[in-house]
């Protein structure tokens, strides 16, 4: 999902939650820090920070297949991935 589509999703999610007239340009900083209200200011800050994943807007970074494979190897090397055998 690209940056443009994430921003559209962010706006539509908040409109669905009750901001039917659109999200405000700015909100009080105390509310913005708590992440309980949306604002275009928050979107601009995320873009100015060059956040491709827009994590400050609530999106999560996708884990790649390579990451999952490296984590599996790391756990195996620690010896934590031991298969227990059942005596039947």
C-alpha cells in the first residue's frame, strides 16, 4: 500500500468514526499527543519526517519474508526451538 492510499485510508477511517465533515486542520497539542483525534497537521508531520510507513498515523511496518526467515534462524541458533518428543 502506497503513501497516498494510506493517507486516504487514514482520513476515511476517521470520517467513519464520526468526522463526517472531514478531519480538522489542527487540534490542541494535548489531544494530538494522545492520538485520540486526527488532523491534517499530523499527516504533514509524518510526511515531513519522511515516514514511508506512516507509523505515527497508526500504520505498521510490514515484515518481509527475509525478516521472518532471519528471526527463525536466530531462534534456532539460540537453542530455543527444541522439539519435545512425547513418549507414547
